């Protein structure tokens, strides 16, 4: 028996729940939301979608119903809007939401894994860890795979190749200082090199990819939902697969006291290993700059509590 709870049953949270249920990853799915009727409506809609496929139990509930979960997804919070230049604009409002959610999770029993999606992702993931006191391996921010998928789409268009032929990752902050790892890009299994001009052009397109979607449809939904479902699948099925996710570092990459996107191996217990890739000098400097910015913000947020 596998059980998932999604906290925040809005557009993104419900889409994650649907994707997980549709894949048959869980036997029980609980939706929690401040607006109970929203959770109830989405739960019934998902349940009806499964009628010819599987018999998973899907229902709206509260944190008592979440007991026994294998994974808890936090999708609660105010989303980024077209007028926001940065995800950091969401810190104050979402910090309060994360504190309340974390308090409820802390009171629950079990060794469940937490997957955070609330923005600004790295900061909020760190706060989940700090407020709950959970082992850092059990607290995962879902963003790096999403950024990596966007990187692959940008390269696919530029190189006029199928996205499935491209192997590329983004690490670092989920934001302006994200690090497209050009030094590890492969096309059909072979390394590819880019000029400095090409890197800048690709980087600029990558930076605006999310806001471009938001400006046209109001939010990014399908891409973060699918990539998060992949992370959940790796955990529930103990796949030991590589995924870039925001992790609480304790010495890896020479950093501590920050949550930031890194390559990790995911399995039943959450993050089972963090891989320390060799980066180019430019990539290392950008990664460290993003980490330092996040550390300063985290210190300010904690200090303001």
C-alpha cells in the first residue's frame, strides 16, 4: 500500500495528484486545502477519471487523514504572477504558509518524504527542513528537473533535434542564478561544445522560459506537475534514479546552511546520495554565487521571524 498527500489542491497541486493517480503510483491519495470544497471537487474529479483504470482511494481530508503517507507534497502558497520579476517577491506571504504546514507535518507520525514546490523554492524548502527538524534526506525541493526540462527544450529548438536526443541539466538556484551545465550537455550520447555567445543566447532564452508561459496562461502547471510526479515515482518505486532537486547541503560542494539544486539519487528514503559533479570554472562561480545569495536571504528570513 502506497499513500500520497498533497497539501494545496489548487491548479498545480491537483495536477500533481492527478498525474500520480493516473500512473497508478498510489493506493490512497489525500488532498488537503484551506478551501475544503476545492479539495473535495478535485478529489472527486480525479476519482471519476480513474473509474476504468484503477481503484485508488482519492478524497479530501486533513492532517489526521495524512497519517501513514509515504510522500507529502507541499503545493500550498501564492503562485508567481506575470507582474513579478522574481520568485523572491513571494517570500513574506509564503513563509507564513510554510510555517503552518510544517507545524502540522511535524505533529504527524511516520518517516514520510516531503516534496516542496512553494516558491521561492530553495528558500521555502530550507524553511520546511528547519521548521520540521526532519532529516535532510527527507526534504526535497522539486525544481531542478523542471529547469532541466526547459533547458532541453531550448536546446532542442536551437539544434533542431528531438528533445529525447538531448541530455542536459540545470543545477543551482531555482531562479536568476540557475546554472545550465553546458559542460555536461550531450546529444545522442556525444558531448557538445558551445561558444560563449551561444551560451549567453541560450541562457537568456532559458531565463525567460517560465515567465513566457506565465504571461500567456497565468501559471506553469503541466511541466512542474509532470516533473514532480517523476520525482514521486522515483521515491515510491525506489528507483535509485538521478534527479536534480533542491537539497539541504551539509558540506557537499563546500556548502552548508542552504537548500539548492544539485544532482541526487532518489529512492524510498528520499535523497540517498548527492553527486558532486565537476563543473567548469564559470559554472562553479555561478553556482556559488546563487548559493551565497540564497544563504543571505535565508538568514534574513530566519532573522525576521
